[in-house]
C-alpha cells in the first residue's frame, strides 16, 4: 500500500512554520554562501560549497521528521522537526566572530529571520510532541 503524499497528522500551523523556516534557512545559507567574502572573520575553511553542503545536512533533519510523520509517528516526527528548527539558532554563532554592527544589514536580516523562524518551529514542534504524549497517556495508549 503506498504511503500518502502528506503527513496528515501534523497540524496546519506546524506545516506553515516548517515552510517559513525552510525558506528562512535557505535564505540565510544562500546569502552566506554567495557573500562568504563579506562575512567578517569567517574561517578560511568555510567555502561556498561547504555552506551549501551544511544546509543540505541540516535540511535532512527536517526531511527525516516528515518521513517519520508519514510512517504514522507524528509525535516523533514533530520532535525531529523541533530539532530541525532548533538548528536555526546556530545562526547566532556569527556574532561570536563579529559584532552585529560589523555585519551588513542583509546579513543581520537573514540571520535573525532564520533564528526566529527556527525558534518558533522548535517551540511548536515540542508543544505538539508533548500534547500528543499527554493525550496518549490519558487514553492509556502509552505503557511504561
């Protein structure tokens, strides 16, 4: 029997937050890759290619969450999506290399877009996971 094309167990708001974070993450990583020369104090080993490869690796976590949801495990999938969103907080590491004022406006905007979108997705994913776990405990679906 073929799997459905969507994960119907995820609420719409979680899907919307996932899309927003995906766009924010892509925008930040693409800006990082294309303008790597203007990011202050960036280590020399970080190149355009390593930035795109890093984005693909981070995105695999989100894809894994969707696959797990499609397999009928929405709480576990949402937990993976929360971890995917939390990865967006790593954009703040730019500020360990240089002050906010040393970055361009576009750089700061893409960093904060990713950080905020990621944090909201992480919170919503965790909220949904705990809600599902609480509901399962109340109905006796979880045994210890």
